[in-house]
C-alpha cells in the first residue's frame, strides 16, 4: 500500500481493477478496487481516509476479503487510469491523533506497565483503553510527559524489521500476525506494531490533552484530543465558560462559588414557596364546614408532599372521602385521596377505569394523575 511507504503523500495515479454498484448507508455507491492506493482503509479502530478519484468523491474505504474497496459516488471503467487525492486535512488530523495515542500508551506502558486493549479514532472522538486502573495523579503525569516529548520533537519511524530482529526485540501489540510486521517507533518512548500512517516527529502532534477518563472493563478508558482538535475543544469550552460567567455577572474564578450560591438560593426559595403553599391550603381547609362528610379541593400547581399533608389534615376532620386535585383542565391533574371509611385504592382503580387515570395506593391513601377536566372528575367521584 502506498500510504505505508509515505504517510505524507497526498496524490497518486492508479488503475481501476474492478468497479461494482453497492449500497452505502442506503445510498447507491460504487465499490472500486485499484492496483494500489494511498487511501487508508478503516482498520484497527481508525476510520478511513476520504478524498477524491478524479472528480468523484471517495466517502469510505473498507477492507473486504483482503481487498481495499473505495466507496465512490460514481462508477469507473475497468482499466481506466484515475488521479487520487486524499483529504489531507482529515488524514493529517488522524495521524496526529493516532501518534498521540501511541505516545500516551507508550508512557503508560513504560511508567505503569499498562497494556493497550482498545483504540477508537473517529471524526469526533479518540479513546484508548488500558488494562489497568489509572489514578488522577498517573493520568496527569502521562499527559504532562507526553507534552514534554511533543515539545522535544522526537523522531517517529515506521519500518518492517526482518524476522530475526523481530523475534529478538520487545514491542507492544506483539502477537502472531500473518505477513510482515510493521513497527512504529517513537525513539526512546514507544515501539509498537501498527499499520496506520503516523506523523514523522512528535512535534507535529502539536499538543495532547486528556478530555476525560474513567473505569472501563477493569481498566481505564481515556479520551484524548491532539493538535487542532484539542485547540477547537479548548475554544468550545472557553465559549461555554465565558457565556456562563457573563450571564452570572462574575469573574471566571468566582463561577463555582456563584453556582453554589444559586443552588442554595433556589433551595431556600423552594422552602419558602412550600411554606406559603402549605399556609394557603391550610387556610382553605379551615374554611370548610366540619359537617361535610366528603371533601374535594381543586388547587393550581401544589407540591405532592403538601397535598398529602393537606389530605391528612382533611381526613382527621371529615369521615368520608377527602381529595385534593392540583392542576388545570388543559394539562390534567395530580391527585391525592385519603379516607377513614372508604377504600382509596378501589377509588383510584375506578378513576383509572373511567377516566384513564394513572397511579394507586393503599386503602387509606392513594395518589396519581389524570388527564380530565374538573367537571369530569367531579362527576366521576
Ligand atoms: Zn497504532
């Protein structure tokens, strides 16, 4: 493969070996095989290169039964000569992320004995899975060390060693592979079997930032971003931060305290609203004649706990069915019903059968919600 020899080649001339119609994401595409290619196919967790063959778009590249298929938006004649151009911005970005992954994993391997057990590189995320749990301190150390090695601009080499040398040296991802093994070496930092294109020195990674990490299948999953992707992510976060502290009219550093204050204020307001609602409901209950057996009260938007307390007060004073409905005819009502003498769970069942209400409870108390008008509810009760 051409990408194997020179990760920096952007254009090539090739001959069409075969071309057949195929579906790609429900859209008609053409699967094209070339005599050689610069397009890196999706493999090893890394998404494929994209680009063009002549003026036709290459939207995906896959290996199927050992052949590299270019999924194109138009077809070609067999034997035709085509001019291929890979989307360099996309490719270089992938090279930065992938070499960054080697760097991070290499340091984790050397410092803590971690082995890479998974890698995923798409246009949106870069994750690497390690087989040990890393602490915050260890992740910070690896990130810092990685950026120091980026600043030192260490050479990155890719080569096929002979069998003798291969057997004698130690490298990551050492397993039985058919055919020649390609090694990618970051001098003094990492040596790993890998088939993907890489940047030629660590300086070209630009920077490496850990976005997040967490426990994963007994080890650690780490999200990283390199190069311009890291800068774009930084800018995105800065915008979120700036809009937050501007809205809250404070300085960036004051944001956590400001948010704590708002959470506390909201809590206090909820307590006050509860107190006021409880007071209003109790005042209303006071006005109801104690001679009534059944009592139903309709209120607007009262907390369920306050409704329950209200029903408890009503049940002490009235022997029949005591009910509070909170809501309005358009949005429906939440309800709490209680009684000393009547079976509330049976009444809730009745509301379910007649009005399609939801909920239930015990003989003494039931609660739920119903999408019906006040008149319908009153008639049904
Ligand atoms: Zn690799």
